C-alpha cells in the first residue's frame, strides 16, 4: 500500500519548495493524505481488515498533529494545504 518513489517525488514537487523536499510539513501532510485515501478505498472493500483500520487511525492522527503544527507556524500555508487537499478543519 506504500506509495512508489515516482509518486512521492511528484507530490513533493507539487506541495514542497523543490522536487526533493520531502520533509516539510506540507509535503508530509500531502503524502499522508494520499495514503489515507488509498487505505480508505481498501477498507471499503475489506470491511473486516481491522489491522489496516488501526493503521488508518494512526495516519489520520499523525496528519492532524502535522496540521496543528503547520497552523501554528504558517496559518496561510495551513489554509492553502487544507483547501488543495480538501481536508476538513475545525
């Protein structure tokens, strides 16, 4: 279920400052969002896969923490990322 390196570089180029910028919070949030979407589709088909469901919950909470950090550091970037990735924020 992991993203391949070409897809990671594509996401990093779109959301980061450069193509190899994979450490910034915006890129990490984008990568987590794509993994969350893949897991959500998997769980729609495999309803009894509880270990993947636990992994999904961990990814969502990690993304939530990164969004909280980005909100403190750069509020405009936080709103931009949330709008681009269609993430609901409180």
